[in-house]
C-alpha cells in the first residue's frame, strides 16, 4: 500500500471528492486500484483508499472499484471482511440434460462479425433435427439492416413458424456466453447476464441490451456481479460445475477470495458449485485480456465436458468427457481418412507425421487436467463416459491449413422424439464419428447428427467453438413446459 500513501503525500491535504479533481491523482489511483485488486483483497484496497483519502462509496465507484461487491462486507471501512453473506436474486439456473426438453434455442447473428453463413446453415439444419415443438429465436444486430438476413434465412427455412427474428444488441456471436437461462421462484423466465462480457477485443463489453431483450423476448434480464462466460458453466439439475478460470478471473479482477467467488455464484445461480480445474494455477492477465496461465484443459469447459443428467436403468448422473487416448487409438485410421486436410506445403508422408506428432504432444499436455476433471466428476457421483478427441496446440499450431481439432463434448443435450439424446456436429471422419456415436449410446443417449456434412463443425471450430457455443438456452416458464409435455402425451 506504499504507492497509495505516496500519492496521498503528493496531493497534500485534499480528501474525498476534492482529491478526485486532480487529474494526475485520478490517473495514478486508477492504475493503482487495478494492480492492487490483482494481489490484495477488495476490502483491503477500499479501506486503504478510505483511510488515506476519506473516499466514500461513490468516490470508489469513480475509481472503478466494484462497489456493489464491497457492500457485501459491512465492516469494509475498518478493513474487516466479517459478515460476508452474498445475496441472491431469487433465481435458479435452468437445467439442461439429455432427458429434458430443449424448449427454445437462442441464436445471435451479426453480418459485421463474419459468422452469418454459420448461423444461416445452422438455422437450416438445426430445426430439422430438433423436436417439432422446439422454438428458435434469432437476435439480429441492430446496427445492420435485418432484411437481407431474414430473406436469406427464409430461403433456407421456408415458412417455418418455429423461428422468430428480433432486433436486440448483444456482445458476442456466441449466444451461450453472454446469457444464462433461469427462472424465479414462481417459474417466470429470466436471463442472467455477466457483469461484463470479456471478448477478444474488449475486457468489459456490454453482454446484452437488457431493455431491448426484456421488451423483445418477454423475459426479465438480471446482471450478475461477476465476470463469466456461459461456456464455463454447466448445470444439468444434479450439479453445477464451473471452470477454474472463472474463479481465477474474478479473484484477480475484483479482489475477492476464491471461496467468496464460489459463494456469490451459488447465490446467483441458485445451485451449489463444484469447480473443474485448478483456480490456484490460473490468473487473469490484463495486458493480454485473457486468463494466463489457465487452470483448465481448454479455455471453456464445455469443449471438454458435457453434463447429461440422470440416465440409464439406474438413473445415474452421466457426463461426457474428452478422451485424447481414445482419439489416439484411432489415429492410423484418421490419418488416412479423406476428410482430414493435411498441410499442403509438406510432402504427404511428412504432413501425416507432423500432424500425428502434434496430436500426441497436445494429448500429453492435456491428459493430466482431463484426468482431474474425471476424478472430480466421479467424486460428485457421475458416471463418466469418454469420447474421442484429437486436439492441437491451437494457438501455436503452425500446421493447420484447415481445422485439425476434433472433439465431441460441445453438444446440445435434450429430448428428441421422447428419447434422451445429444445433438452433435459430425466431422466427416468416419472412424471418429462412428466411435463417438458408440460412446453416446454407451452413455444411454441417442446421437442426433445435426448436419449431413462437416461444414458446420469445421467452421465453428475455426472460431474455437462448437454447437453449444452458438446455441444459447432460453428460459421457458414451468407452465409452458407442463403444457408441452401434456400435448406430447396426448
């Protein structure tokens, strides 16, 4: 805290709001608070500023301290963390599982993002493979003319009454990341959005136009006090698991203890929290705008894990987990499959050898963290079923002239024609697709390929994403769920 004392000495006597009229002081304090939160607790940082400058809550807000979280510590002015008891919003995260109806899928499209062909292809393929009563709502970027998007979509869909287009601003093409579906105690739908959305370009983008979404979608929108991506949160009604990097990011950016982050998440999501990965091994890097080093196998746990809910004769909670060793067993067949695009700048034999070596190296690095995932899930009572994967070090991979990463956990679980199912994207590589379907059936779910070609899988993975990333959940009121179930029984 010596730096803040030095700033206080430079200013002399000004305190409170008067201290914040000094441009140099404000700049110095803003830089100091960000650095301090990365290494000290929020209460310690705030109490130091209060003590040295007599700053109140509004002054601290001007210095971008998370005052809403500070208020959870009633003795913060005295530097005390006693009395911490985070309040909730009266919401419960909407569970997703292979034996649960999907309800409504939310997609988001912005021609400015360059992902429109992906969304339009998904709009064509997905409704044909989902249950007939599943609805699709498409959020269209208000900065573009929605007319051409609607015309192209209708050309692909025909006159499908299950798809609705609304104009709402959003922070990411990946609908899963910027909002979680929830319900309040009376079953009324809500969307929970993060404190701010960390994107590739912005550490604090607006996740969703709350007023626009409430008006267009007819749901309440509630803002979390924490930073997160929906791809790092899984909930099947049995357990809610969170990626370790979510804990680490909030510790570093907000100056909280890990147990406090977990307590806030539990209060906001209405579910007990388990963590996959090692939060102690991760840290948010402000300069690079990412968690580095990471405590996870991938930047989002839904690339490696899928929670499917209770399945099979015993109704045991079941999870899918990426298994690099299962992928390596298939390597000889995969390397000679015409669907694999080898580096065109190398002779064929050298290209195969280089790609195979990359797969083995990535498997060696990922194996320990995936093993901890398995042990954590088994400790929570899950039956864990491995699925094949072949992954590269995607940031350092020099070989890829096309996608070389193949995984089967980023799926959309949900009932299909009354059967527990997972909707997935095939890669067009026979050995992998056939083995993955065997694994799905081993998990007591019906595999539903969404597409007949590998275009969607490869195009999404080109953005380091998959089917679940693009398909955001939408909350459905309990009475609507009961009505649809009754209609199906009739």
